[in-house]
C-alpha cells in the first residue's frame, strides 16, 4: 500500500491512447464518470463536439476581450480629450479642440490593441496558466503519436490523492490501446534568481554576439552596410573640414574676380546714372508673360493690377504706393524703373533678391505695357482693330 | 395552410393599398418627391438582389461548403433583380426631374458641363441597361445553372460556377459602383466620393444577408431546411456582425476625410445631413445600422440564437432602407420628407418584395439537391 501511495504521488496524469477519434469520444463519458480527476483530451486536430463531451465551460475570454476593448476605447477617448481639449488645446484647421471625429481612428486602434492583447495574453497567462515549463504530456512517449494520428485522453491529478492505478484501469476498460503514466512535472517557481540570471545572461550574450558580428561585418565588408541612405556623398559640407582644399576648410570664399552664375552685380550708382541703361529684352509675348507673373507676385499688392497705386495693401495699411500711371513715371526712362526695382525707393524695398536680372527687365516691359494700356494712342486702337 | 393564406391576403391588400397611394402621390405630392421615392425603392430592390447574388458568388468563389444547404435562399432572393429591372426602367423617367446633370442648366455649370456626356440621359440609361444585362448574366449562370442542377445532378455546374465567380466579382464591383455613382451620387453631381461604391456595397451585402437570414429562419420554422442548424445560423450571424463594422468603417472613413479637409463642395453633403431634422436621421442611422446590431450580436450565443438573429435581421433591413433614404432624400430639401407618400411607397414595394420572395420560396427544391457538396455542407460543424 505504501508503495502504491508513493507511486501515485509521483504521477500527475494518466494517458489513455486511442486509435480513432470515435473511440476517444466514447471513452470521454466513462472517464468523466470515474471522477478521478480532470479529464483532458489531446488530439492532432480539433474534433467536433469534443468541447461539449468534455463539459468545458464557456471560455471567459470573450467577456474579458469585450471589457478591455471598451476600456481601450474609453482610455483613448479620455486621453485624447484631455490632451487636445484640456491640457493643450490648439485649434487646427478651424476644428473645435474637442472634435470627436478626430478621436475615432485612435479610439479604434486602441480598442483593437487592448482587445488583441487581452485575447493573446489573457489566453496564454490567465487561462493557460503560462509560464509553465514542460507540460508533462509534451515529454510523454505518446506525444509523437498525438501530433500525428493518435488520440489521447488524460486523467489529470487535481490533488495529492490522485489514484493513477485506478485511472489506468478506467482507460483500459474504455478500450485504450496504450496506457502511459506521467510523472509529476517539475513545477519549480518561475522567477528564481537562477532563472533570472540565466535569462539576463542569455540576453546579454545575444546582444554582445549580435553587436560584435554587426561591427566586424560592416567593417570587413563595408559594401554590406545595410542602410546607407545618403551618408556618403562626394560633396563638401559648409561647416566641416575638408582635405580637398589647402586651408582645410570645406567652405571657401569666391575666387577673386569671379561672380556666381546669375548674380551679376547690377545698376549701382544713382537713379539718374541708371537712366542710360537700355532694356536688353525684346518685346515678345513670352517676355510679357514673365513680366506679368513677376508683377502679379511682387508689385500688384501695392501698385495695383493696373499700376495706378491702388493695391490691396493700400486699403489695408493706408500706405501710398506710387501711381505708375502718373505723368512723372510715364516719362521715366526704362533704366530708372529698373533702378527702383533693384534698390527700392522711399518705403519700397529692394526686389533684387527675389527677381532675376531678366525678370526685372521683363517687369519693366510689363509696367510700360500697363502705362500704354491706360493711355492708348490712335495707332494702338488700329492695331487692336486689325 | 390557413394562416399562410391569411398572410397572403394581407400582403396583397397592403400592396394594393400602397399602389393606390403611389398613384395618388404622383398627382398630388409633386413629381420630385414621387421620383425620389421611386428611385429609393429601385435602389433598395436592386441592392437587396445584388447583395444576395454576391453571397451566392462568394460561396462559389471561396469554395465554401457550409453554405451549400442554404444556397437556394440567396439564390431565390437574388431573383429580386428580375423585379428590380422593370422598376429601374421606369426610374429612368426620374432622370430629367431629379438629376441635375441631365438638366439644360447643367451647361452653365463648368463642373457639370465637363461631365455633360457622362451625365446625359442617353449615356446614363445605357449604363443602367448594361448593369441590368450584367446582372442577368450573373443570374443566368449562377442561379439558373444551380436550379438546372437540381434535375441534371451534374457536378460540372460547380466547376463552371467556380470559374465564373471571379469574373462575377469584377462584374459585381462594376455594377454596384455604377449604381452608387449614377443613381445615388448622380443626385449631387458636384459632390463626389470614390468610396461611395464600397459604402453601398457594404449596405447591399448586409441587406442581402438580412433578407437571406430572415428567409432561412422562415423556412426553418416550416421545417423545410432539415439539417440546417445552429452552426449555419452562427455563420450568418457572424457575417451580419462583421459587416455592420465594415459598413460603419467605410461610412466613417468617408465622413472623416471630408470633415478634416473641409472643402466646401465636399462638406455640403454632410452639412445638409447634420443640420436640423436630418441630424436626427443621421444619428438614428448610425445607431440602427451599427451600434445596436453590433452589441446585439457581439456574444457568441447571440449569433446562433434564432430569435435574436431574426430581430437583428429585421433591424438590418430597416436600417438598409433608412440608409438609402439618408442617401437619396436630402435631394428634396433640408427637411426630411416623411408622410403618406413615403408610407404608400413602403407598403407597395415592401408588399411587392415580400410577395416576390414568398413566391420564389414556394418554387422548386429548398436545397440545391444536385450539388455534390450538399452532404458535406449539412455535416458542417464549427
């Protein structure tokens, strides 16, 4: 008797192996009726009706997922509301700070996040009681068959008084082709110092190996650099040194006597001196189009679309821009208008940084056209008529 | 047999009464309102039938076996397309009344003038006729072939249907997008949304599914679908559940992008629907089309409970009608029109649809008895 007891203390479960799913299904009620312990089935694939036969309770996972999903939605709603409406309200796009429409996508995402994490982690840790190293069935002799073509029923110990011999007898009577008595698993506590040390050591070792491997691989095989992006460019950085030049600077002054392309110095001196300049551009449709565009972008706000000094800024600020239609300006030679564009006059700033050489002269042509349009001569009318 | 006859008399009576109201509303309620109602019920019938046909095609496409025993039901519901075609042909008379793109003033509007050919009555009608033709093709191959298989027991039909199903999916996408863009978006031709076709598809699938579910439950009550059990119902319930979420996802995605961008020509669509009494309709639509059915079907037990499923299916059908109302009726003005003309149309067309489906349910076998996979489908367990 004492031998029997010591034996049953060592075993945690008894496996009965069956050849067919039908035999397994027929054995389930007998095993349950014996009342020796928890009845569990291990099969290579799900068998219809086995949940009902085993009398499994409805899984609480669905309820947990629902609760956590709703919680996720509320957390996202509350968090966003607090951030955007209370803590740091910024109006963007004319929308109210507490716009529920903007919250919905993130609420959706957080709901899904909470729900999936609850489903996955809840199943693994709460319901399947992980971490649990080495389920005894996994180290049984029958396991290779269970994952292929054998159907196992287990009577698992609920407490110390589990009688493995009686359990084996139940299975034998139910027609099991094979019986296996499983030893009690090593249920050592999870977070032992040994385990933590081993885990941390393993992670550290993996990091060291991966880091060293990466270091030497990229060093020895530089072409294998996984993500180069645009690290190596054959250009000089303005703020960095360079061995290309003798003085060791990346940034250099222009060579004496040279001018950067498109930056010719122009029209210095007085406005009167500039009067002699001649507009180098021909009066073509394209030139007028360039002038018109530049005028619309840079001049129209003050001088107005007609050049009469009535622009939108005049109304807004009361500043008086020159009326280009005035006799004084109609009598200006091209060069004087050009000079103003480059140097500015009175309140008008210089437009040289924004308009290229040819754009400036195109604007001059366009201003001439505006003046002509407001003071048309007879021959102009004839030209239009033609 | 007597309660059956009773119901039949009631249906005929309601339809006749509705028909009188429909005729009266043509003369007294104004042409715009009459045609808005007509287009609503045309689109509704069409989407129900097309949604059911989609379910049939889906089974062949993915090789589903569980739905073989109940396939005859969506096949019968899909014949609603045959009834929708004459309704749609009459609805073509609504074009000059209701659709701004077909009016002469459209030439002055540069947006409409650019689409003048596309929106013109002849090309609009041609597109609709093409859609009808494509639907008839789908019906002939998928439903006609299946009915014929009852007698021939020839498994060649399954092969043919499986090969045709992918093509039909393309046809389906084309037809439902065409219906959504022409008949629904065409009411507001200056407003466009690429996703509207998908939105209407989600509604159509839900509508077809709800009609299928109700018909399955109706036949089950009469013991005519023996072998169809909880797991089959569960799948129908799961589809209903999933597609309420899909519908609201698409609907909200469309709304949110327009709300964010805030372009005047886009938000006007929602401005109309979110002010005054239309706001109430919008909230009701969101609640009845998504919130209520979602929570009604969220548990596993609810999806296999015939009582619950029946209620949700009725709700989904009502929500689908409301959805179409919400899409179409704002064309009449900033307040929702609802009184005796709408009721008469509802009586007439609902009575007609029910009579049609009832009639279809009486004809032939209740299950595709010639399908070699029927047995497998009956053995289906989750």
